[in-house]
C-alpha cells in the first residue's frame, strides 16, 4: 500500500506543471546532445539514400540486420507502455496514477522509432505509400503503380497493425491529456503558448459531464487498445513465422513468445523511464519505492513466463530432430560470436535482473531498478538480433551463399538515432505537457485516508 | 441564442453544494446551472444532477464501420486486380481476417474518441463565465446561465451561499 502523504491541489499543480513552465539547466544540454546524436544518425541516412542499401552490411544471405532487429525491439518497448497503462486502468489499480502517462508516451515515441526503421530498411522509401490502398487516380504522376497491396502478405498486415496501434495510441494519449492541457492553458498567462494550449484543450472546463467522460473513456479505450496490443506483436512475429524458408523462424510459438518478450522489455523500459523521471524532475513525492516494488514483482512474473516461452521455443525446435534446425541451434550455441552473444543475452535478459529482483531492497531502489531494467533491454535487443541474423546466415544444403553479418557504421548510427529520438521525445514531451497527470493525482489524493488501528496508522484508499 | 452567465467561485465543497440547493429553491432549473472543478469529484458531492452519457454505444458503431471498410478494401482491391500469387485464391479468408480485425478495432477507437468529444460537449469555442483558478488552485465554480433579467438574482444567491468572488460572462 502507498505511503501516505497528503498534498493539496495547488501543491500538486505547482509540482507537476513546473517542468512545463520552466526549462531546467540540464534540459537544453541534454536535448542538444541527443539532437547531435540524431543529426549524426540522420546524416548516415542521407548517405544511404544517396548511395543505396550497399552502405549497410545486409547482403546475401543475411538480408535483415540491425534495422529489423531495432524495429522489433522498439515495437516490443512500445507494447508494455500501453499495456501497463491499460491493465492498470482496467483494474483501477491505485498505484497506476503517476506512471500511466509516462508509459503511454514511451509507447508513442518507441512506435515512431520502430516505424522509422522500416524507412531505413527499404531501398526506395519514397515509394512507401505503395503499402496503402490509395487509388491510382490520387497519384497520377506515379505511372509505375498499377496494382493494389497484396493482403496475403505479412508485409501488408504489419503496417496495418502498427498503423492502427500508432493512431490509437495518439488518440488515447490525447483524450486523457485534455484536462491537463486545460490546466496548463490556465497556468500560462499569455502569448502564442496560451493560444496553442487553448486550441488543444478544446474549451475543457471541468464540468461533471466532462469528468465522467474522462473516467469512462480511458477504460473503454483501454479495452479496445489491449486487443490491438496483442495483435501487433503477433503480426510482427508472423513476419518471421509464416516464412517456411528459415528454420529458426517457422514456429507456432512465435506470437505468444514475441508478446511476452515485448512485455518483458517494455515494462522494463517503463521502469527505466520512471527512475529517470524521478531523478530529472525530483518527483519523489509522487513516484515512490512502492511503485518500483510493485512493478518489480510484476517483472519477476513476466520474465519467468518469457523464459518459459524461450525454453519451449527451443524444445519445439529440437524435439522433431530435423537436421537443418539442429544445425542452426548448434551454430547459435557453439559458434562464435553467437555463443558469446547468447550468453550475454541470457545473463542480461533474465539471470542477473530476475535474480536481483528477488530481493526487496533491489525492487525498492530506483537506482538498482534503473540499471537492472537497462540490462534487460540490452538482453532483449540481443534476443531479436539472435533470432534474425543466425537464422539467415545458417549454412543450408545446396546453398552457395554462406555469410555472416555485423552492422555497418551507418546502421549503428541509425540505431543510435532511434535511442536518442525516443529519449529526446519523452523529455521534450515532458517540457510541453505534464508527464504525471495532475488531475488523476488530485482525484487519488481525495480518496486517500489514514485509518488508525490501535497505535498504528495505516494508509487506505476509498473507492467510489 | 446568447445568454448571460455568472460564475461564483467557492473554496469549500459544502458552500458550493449549498449554492446549488439555493438555486433550485429559487426556481432555477438543473440545466441552467453547472459545477466546474479542476479535478474529478465523486458524483453527487455538490448535489448536482447525475450526467447521463452513452459512450459505450460508440465503439459498436465504430466497429461496424471498420469491419465494412476492411471488407471493401480487401475484397474490392483484390477483385479490382485479380492477380493469382502462389496458387492461393484471390479472396483468401485467413489473411483478410487480419485486416478485418485491425480495421474493426481502429474505427472502434476513432468513433469512441469522437463520442467522447460529443459526450463532453467539446470543442467549446466560447468559455463563457470561467476562471483559471478552478483548474490551477482547486476552486469550485458554479456557473448560472440564464436570460439577462434573472442574472442579478443568481449572482446574489451565489454571494449569499459563500462565493469568494463572482464573475459575469455570456454563453451560447
């Protein structure tokens, strides 16, 4: 149960709107540094656009490399954001209040980062609209286009699912943000910012009808977004699993395995973000050790289920004793560099963090949770890399193209770009909108009480 | 038609509740006054009327629209250019289900958001009698919107009920 600390409406407003009203000294230096990383990454992309995909190291037989690994990784991160938010909203968990928006915003920027990887990966990104069923009449100049997208292809399902998820996430965040935009509108005295916030707030005034919609809409939207969330990573996994040509990918367990892996890495991403926010914005009155403890317990369960799925994936692959599959697994376990990478993946993705989270002192420490969750995401990035690259670079019968893969400088630059983009996106979002919803906190504070049992004061939450 | 409105700002929940009772006693109708708060309060805190919303209906409409759009896109585009690939039927149901699923949910979300705006009576272009302190400092606003000849009486009731200040405006 939460430690009790009563805060007035004004205190909550002042604390949580402060990052929007003023720029801390670190803000511009951090944004400048991240902006520099993004420019470096994007300059690599300009070079790639000019020179072609030859500047990457993807080549026969490894056609998917760092970009697709990164795409799957960021789709995974995006999952838990909205999942944490939606499940906690649906179950009306009280401790959700300070963390839901940060989780949703993480989803938003990681989805954009994921989609950018597809642009990096395709040879002719200017033709990306071919994936839409846009009638040729709208694009008369494009004489090359005479056919429609092939709905039988997973590469059509993928943009439909990810596009649905992105649009739903944006709308979900915006709907829940309206009362807080109204708050910032009323805090800002004048100028263009006042006009922009006024337009975005849509004239919200806090009538009982509007608050009731604010209570009902997120629950309805959560119940709609959760099935989208499940479908998106299933469909991403089908990009691999419906192919019969690559042994390591053609597995029926891929959809649940990918989903639980996404939750593992995504919830870890949320914890990393919570710890970062706590330090950057001094939010220790709102994000407490209890929150880390609760998410830490959740992570132990999620990580264990994910490990079971990983184990089953190997069992199902090896049990039929088919030579190509055994050859692939042999390569993953006994050949360098895959063996070293696999060991790092297991240590960072499961063994070290889950071992650490078994201790209450670790779960309640923002610093330890920050580092252990970063370890998880190092492991989860490697997991995707180890699914994609060894699967393609395996030696098969009658194959004359044997080869391996390591990312080129351009690819590494663009992978760095996506990390800088997501961190920068969250920080800039927090400079424009409150990252912890003040109205939600105020409501929670109203229902919070202290019950005296004998000589002990126990904090309690009253529910309507 | 534009109406005059007056806003009373209260610090205490009980005073705001008393103001609503006094307004009812003075024959003001429930649709002529409204409470405004900076954060959600339990329904009935101020004795206000319970707002009825039907937001749960919107996702169903959206889902039906989405499913229809998906059906048109998948069937229509494949029949418009019937190219056999991999020996599979032109209208292959299993992959089409993926598109149906996503579009159904996408339109359910979009229509729910539109429904949320409609049920919230947003966007509201003119704010009427409103004060920033409702959102920023936790004041409780009681706004009465009536024709000009009844506005002074409403303002008196708000002041007598303990309004810290009052403010005039107009609404559509």
